[in-house]
C-alpha cells in the first residue's frame, strides 16, 4: 500500500506541477508521519517536486517525524535529499502523559532521535510540545520545557490540547471538556484558568530562554521563524498534495479526497486521461470566497502573528483602507486594550492574544 500510495502522489504532483504557477517558498512534508514511508519513496516524491516545480533558492524544506520512526541512515539520506528543517513530535517529556496521549515513543527515544538529527546535519529543528493535557500541572509542564530547552532547538511549537468530536479523546473526556469550556471545575483535564496559567508559564519561560513568540502557538530563536507557518498565516497561496491535503490558490480553498482508495483511483483516472482537471480534489470542499470572506480571513489569520497585520498590505490586497472597513472595531478593541497600532501595523496586545477568540470575532463582516 505504501508504494501504491507513493505512485499515486507522484502522479498528483506531476499534474499540479504542470498547472501551479507560483514558485515554492517552502516545502512541508507533514500531515501525520511521512517517515512511515520508506526512504526511497520519500526520495521519489522529492525528486518529482524538483522536476515539476519552481523552487525558490534557499527554500525551507521541512520533514515531520515522530521519535523512533527514523534512523541514523534515513536522517542522513533525508538531509542529502535537500531537507533542511526537521519537526519532531515530542508532546511531553513525562512518560505518564505520553501514555495518555497514546504515543508509542518514550523520552529516551525522543532524545536519541534529536541527537541523530543533529549528527545528520540538521541545524534547524522544531520540537512540538502540548499544554492542557490530562492531569498536567506546572511541575510536569516545567519538566517538559526544561528538557526541550536544554537541547537548544531552533523552534518550538506549543499547542494546547483540543478535544475534537469523533476522536478517542472526545469519547474519554467529552464531559470534562464541556466543563472546561464552561469555566467549571474539571476532574481530569485542567480547568480553563489552569490552562491559561500553563500557557503563560510556557510563554514566559521560552521568552526568558531566547525564544520569541511570533505566532499564537509558535516560538523561535531569531531568524528561525517558520517560513511555512508564516506563509500560511499571511495568506500566501499554497498547494497541498496527497491524501486529505488542503490548498489555497487565487482565493479558492479545497481539499483532496480523504479515502485512500478514492485517492489512488483518482491517479489511475489521470493515467487513463479520464476527463481534464484535478481528479484528486474533493469537490464538496471547493469554496469560492466573497470579498468579505477574504477580508475576514486576512484579519483572523494575520492577527495570530505577533507582528499583526500591515495597513499597507490590506489596502494593496483589497483596494481600500483597513481603517475604513474596521474603524469602529479597531477603536473598540483599542479602548479595551486588546489591540494596538504602531508603524503601520495593527496587532493584538498580550491581553488580546489571551482573548484572541473574542477579539477576532469582532472582525466578522455583515454580508
């Protein structure tokens, strides 16, 4: 199945490469555990991208992996293929939390993977950690943060646990999740106030150790802000290829088929030259955007960045001034000390970041 899937992905990349007109500023192998594929499959995918796409010089090329899914030889091979950034999913340095998350790795395996990555030549590494875990407290979180910072990765992503419907976590913690959202006392998950304190603990500790918060959940040493992350939040067009991948091109969003057999069949249809067009796209996800939709999304995504949104960029994109469209909203949020303006940019204050859902909702426009 892995090689069949790889062949299907190669066919999609060939099609997309013939039609996609933007040069690639970044390439990101993610969406799960791409290192589940054999090394030669990943090389074939990379060779296909190089053949069919224009790639900017110095483009950031990231590979996601989980501890224990790579070896010394595979990491060296990935580095030689052109990958210059590695993202490792640690989540927690505490064994009990890893078991609760259903992770197959332990701390020792993560540390070994990190060491192998450095030895293979990766000088730009991200580590994922999570806050708001069941039974998490400041001491457990601090152990994770201490462990990660001692390794001096260039980038750290710190995400809060989200309980989504249809997941095993939802079945297990759904009642606690409802209590948490309502600001009530919980049994297993941290309360809403405790999640806030854990988040601030993370931010303050990382800042004290040289990591700048450049987006709500991302921290980097100077010069190592994720190009791929920043491009997404600033609405740079992007192309997703593979099972369930999403794309944003010319104001249109769509996603690929999520059933692997449908995805493979799409590639077979491409081989047969069955009708023109994108066989891999899930047509139900195709979304044409109104001008109001675009402006709302521009603000929602841009305000996730600590640098905020440029007034000049807004005017260039939409042909009108932001302060004409959002004058009352900006004034209200500034009075509430959730928003500020400086040198032609609008950005959330620290308090605004803490109340980002409330602040961003103000930028919804009436059709």
